[in-house]
């Protein structure tokens, strides 16, 4: 049985398509109109060794919130569909990933019960170019709610916000 899925979602604010092959090789094509999310989602695919295609357009002239949140919704739906009945999978996954001065830990349970623990303290009012790092929590909340996943994310320590978030996404891919 192929563990693949393609999900599309159109709203007044966004138009998103996600294709995933859980038995891939880490190939990806990610164009979200939010450059930081392109960078992060490519790490999820590469470190998770699955193939991922993401195309997204959103009302980014206003801000990135709708696009990032809807990316999480569609990614979560695609993941759940690709897992199918979940028969034969290893339900639990975890990864601890260093990135320079940062150490991130991600643990997950593909239980069908959505819950997010997000223990990440970022400097207030810090932006990565135009990206609000607080949107990452919104992304993962949408993922867990639509994938039916229990997900715990912690930064054990770190200083550079980019490194903190990148380590989280790499660890998430590896945990999957």
C-alpha cells in the first residue's frame, strides 16, 4: 500500500496544495510565498526522508498568519491521509537535534489524539526578516489538530532564533 496523499485547500485568504510520499527519499519542492516556511518545510522533508511538494499562495500582503496556519492544516491533513489506517507503523517518534548553540527536542505520538506542548521561549518582538517566529507555534497547532498527533516540542537551550526554529523543524522531520 502506498503511503501518499495530496490535499488541496482554498479559502478567501489562501490556496494551498500539499503532496506527500512517506516512503520517499527526501526530495522536495516547496513554494509557499513565505520564504522562511519554504526553508523550514524543506528541512522536514529532507530530515524525514519523505517526498514533499507544497504550493501555497496567501494574503501575504497583509501578513503571513493565514498562510502559515493553513499550511499546518493542509500538511496535517496530508500526513493523516498518507498514514491511512496507521497499521504497521511505529506510533512513537522522537529526535533531539543540535544546531550550533541550540538543542531542540521533539517527541510525537501518532495516536489520533491531537495535543501540542510547545515549550519554546523566544525573545519578544524578534522577527526573521518579515517573519514572526511566533507563527511557528500556530503552524504546529494546526498540524496536530489535523493529523491527530500528540506533539511535544522543547528548546532545551539556544540563543539564535533562526537556529532554534530550524532545529525544531529538523527534529520534527526526524521524529516522523
